[in-house]
C-alpha cells in the first residue's frame, strides 16, 4: 500500500475487509484504483509473486527504492501489528568521521561526513552504537580539530520526530571509515537510517572518499 494510503482501514462497498486474506484485500485495492481512475498523488505500489520480477525491482535503488516488503497472501490485516517482513538494499561505502557522540576517549556513535563539489564538508547521517572494541579502535585514531571545524556551531537532531539535539564532539575530519548504508534518504539528503560502521580505513585518504551525491549510496 502506498504511503498516501497508509493507515486507511481497508473497506469495500461498506464491508470491512480487515479479516480477509491479503490476496483479496490487494485485489479490492487494485479494483478501486481501476474503477475510480485514481492517480498521483495516490500510488499503488507494484506487487508480485514472481521472485525473478521482485529481484529486478532491486535494481531501482538509484531511483530511491529502499527494498522489498513480503506479506503472506493468506494473512489478515491486524492493526498495530507488523505481520510482514522487509528486505533492505544495503551498500558498502566510505565516509569521513567528522564528529562523535560520547567522548574522544570513548566514542559511542559516529557522525560521518562527505565533501561536496565545493569542498564543503556535509553531514550525512549518524551511525549505530559502536561496540566497545570498535569504540576503542576509533578512539586511538581521533584527534581534536586542528583549526576551525566546518561544523562549528551546527546542531544535530537526536532522531526523526524529536526536537532534542545531540551532544557531539567535533573531531579533525581525517579518519575514514567503511560503512554499510541503505539507500533511504530524508528531505535534507542525509541517510535516513543509522549507518553501520565496519572498519577504519587507514589506507584511504579523506580526499579519496566519494563526494556527496557521487555514488548511488551517497546522500
């Protein structure tokens, strides 16, 4: 079901369809679009039972496709319960460690950045919580800013839908980290979901990190 219709109680001709199998609810929704000639901003997401066709959709990541949802054809609609599974497309790429939460000696999460074509360091998102081992390894590489940091005076949201800001420690933007990201981005162009740090890349100079917007996984 498209985002524009999310949360709508499924009904057809006054009949509640929540107890009907998904296959029948989907058919009723397709009939509604066809009979009423519904169009943008309403969109009916594509659906298939063909694994080959579904696999082909994963090539749409450059257009912003996050992944696939799987639902049982015989499953009923249960409000407030997620009875489906999601497969997210993830890619491995690099970013520059530009700030952290916690402290220089014990970083908890990373705020990665990437330079744009004008050589400005852009904020690209936030990482998942570092393991103790990963935090110690990163702490050995971090140094305070050697001069004015590009993000001096910036504030960073603690999460979607909250006005709380993060307490961050700015660092010299020279350490490169390999991260796993999905392709979902928010309106500001940052990765919507937390990135997953894999390892520090001492063999990669910050100048060699893909520019912001340069690769398919980049904000």
